[in-house]
């Protein structure tokens, strides 16, 4: 009997680990995409209202940050125009 041919070397499966690991990670990252559309569409009305309110607050916050920058830009532009 030839034992060397019957049993693979311990390092022989190392080359197979990387593709299997890559496939497992790919499938794990793709799992949320398989949720049914009905589960995403069924949102409680109170949660939907809260999401809309949060979106409005974020928009308001952005506008509040834009106003001082615009005022500063207009001021600088007027100073440059006045000096010429």
C-alpha cells in the first residue's frame, strides 16, 4: 500500500480556502438584497412620519449652515467690488 498517495498533504487544501472565503463574504454581503419588497414597503405610519420629520430637520440644518457661508461670500464679493 502506498500511504503517500492516499492521504493528501496538509497544505493541499490551502489553495481552496481563499475562493471559498471570498464566495462566503460575497454571499453574506448580498443577503439583504433578497428581502421581499413587501417587507420593505410595509412601514408603520408613525415611523414614516418620523422619517419625514427627520428628513425635513436635516434639510433645515443644511440650509442653516449654508446661510452664513452665503452671507460671508456676498460680503467678500462686495468688499472686492468696492475696492476696484
